[in-house]
C-alpha cells in the first residue's frame, strides 16, 4: 500500500485562540477540532500564565484532553490555544500534484516514483472524497493508464439513482462520463460507525470496494471477481436500492447494465459488492471490460516484461528464442493449473521477424491467453413434461 499525504500543517493549518473548555467528571475536556498540535492551556483568557504540559495529556487525533495531577482543579474551565490540520483547505490541485523545475513530484504525480523507491507500482488507485471532482477523476484515469492500474471512483454524496445513470452521458452533471477500462465507478456511499462521534457516517464506497479487491486478490487470486463478495465493516448504504438476483429491472442491475458497481442488499444476503465491469461497459463489448479480465491481462503483460530483462543484450539465436518461449509457456501452464487462465501460448513467428528487424536487434515473440470471465448471468431452461409418468408402476 502506498499512501500519499498531501496535508501540510504549514499550508493547511489553522490557529485557535481562547477556546473555552471545561473538564468533566472523568477529568476530560474535548476541543472543538481533531488532529490538533501544540496545545497550550491557560487558566483564563486574561491570564498570561500557562499550565505545565505535565498537568494534562492530549490525544491529538481526537482532540480530547485529560487532566493529570492537581495543577488543574477538577471541573476547571480553562482556555485552549492550539493549531489543527484543516482538511477542508486541501484543494484538488494538492491532490493532483505537479512536477517542479527540479523534477520533484507532489500529489498523485508521486505514484510514478514508487517503482524506483519500493519495487512496485500501485495497482488500485484511490482519492476518497476528492475523486468526485472531475479534475481529480481525470488525473486518476491518466495515472491508471500510465501505471497499468485501475482506479475506483465515487459519485458525489447525495446523487440520486436517476442522476447517476444520467451521469454516464455527455449531459450528466457528475464525474461518471468515461469509457476507460481502467475505471471502476462506485455508487452509492456506505454507512460506517464512527467510534469517535458515536454515530453513523457516510464514507466512499470506493475505499471499501478497493479493500475488498485486495482481500480477494490475496485469498482467491487476481483472476477472481470481487463482485458478490460481502463487504465487512459497513452498517448500511446511503440510499435504498432495489435488489433481486432474478430481476434485470431492479435498480442494482440497472446500475450494472450501465457499468456502475453498487451494493446488493436483499433479504438475508448481507451487504455485497455488486458489479463485474469497468466503465468501458457498455461502450466496449470485449471481455476485457470485466475488471478481473483486465487485471489478469495487466499481471501477465507486466510479469513477462519484467521477466525479460535478464535476456536483454544476449545474442539473438535459436537457443535464446527457445529459452524465452519455453520459460513463458511454462509460466502460462502454471497459471492454467492455478485456474487463472483457460489457455495460454507463446511462440516465435518467423514471418513477423524480418532479417532487417533481427539485424537491428529487434526480436518479436507473440503470446495469447484467455482469462475465465465471471459468471454474470446464469439461465436455466425449464420444461414441464408428461414423459416421466411412464415411470409409475403397479404395487401388485
């Protein structure tokens, strides 16, 4: 996991003075803000003296102050001075980032540095909350194309069922007008219990869907769809959506028909991610619009490229061609045995390797494969027949 923190306390901070707080019977007082720093307590706003920091402790994340010792009297009312990180000051420009004249990257541009830093590129891209802005959505798609990744994008909070469907078109008011096979469109937001505020809050579905994607990758394999898998940790969804497995006109299935991933919540089903396809559907009908097919292709293509480095600059001869094709085919057979592929073949085609190209040091190997598509629709054909009446027998 790669996390890019664009929140700069110097840039996105606010200073608070003379905030009056009172310690309760549990010797605690709560500041008006969370994510605080440099907390100073004074007996009163007109008093220049301050309490020693040993007289209290601060949970900087929650903004809860706990009285310690006897310097601060029980139930005292004091004045707090502090700074806090204000996430509302973060802009889309901070998230998108830039490259300065020295080549230093910020924001999402930093994703391009991860391979040199850590040996991998992020493969699931998120910008929770900010991805509802079209400018951020556009950059997420651009980064996903560069990195061979997928990005999960949400509709804005409050978007209605009709608005999200309209958002897939050119006249839509939201950020869903894309046909990229590297985008997973997520709707609606989900409800999550917040222990700090002791109430349900809305969170982006994209975060939960991406977490489920990683879980399925680890437990079942990257070639599995994460659709129809139960999502843990959520208590509900932003708005009720009709969901029936055998009704193509139910709202969740209408969303799927327009390339939107949603939540299936029917009687006894639990809250399940619902939808296999990327935003390429319905514009693109090729099977690569299934997310698991797209990602399987990414894994195979990238793995073969990285594997090939050890052969670069070796003499081009029959032994090299045989070593390359057999190594790739051996791996392909393993993927078939794992269930990741239905078929795989790598070969050398002399007709596509002209003497001019070989003389220039260019070697072309071809390969093809078939990932298993997910079972998106199952149809049973039924017949009521009298033919089994002949099986009736006499008891005599």
